């Protein structure tokens, strides 16, 4: 499996994690909790995260649906 870099800082990222540890820790706790849920909305939340990162929203201000 090819390793995808962290979407936010392009640094190395562990497989299975959405972001590298440094970027992940900057997300608000409710956002992290929501992103950890693996339900039918998981992909939609990941898309929201990616859209905001691509729009250069600061990590601390990122919000996703519950
Ligand atoms: Zn990162």
C-alpha cells in the first residue's frame, strides 16, 4: 500500500490515520471524536475535512457534521 502524505502539511502520516499526529492534535476535540466514528457518514465527514484543508481553513477552526 502506498503511503499518502498528510493532507494538511504534506508530512508523513501513519496508514489508517486521516492526518499526521501534529495536525490531528490541532483539530478540536468534537471534530476528532466525530472523525473517529466509522459509520455511514464517515466518508462525508472525511470529505468535509479535506474540503476545509484544501480551502486553507486553519485546523483549529475546522468543523464537521456529527
Ligand atoms: Zn500534518
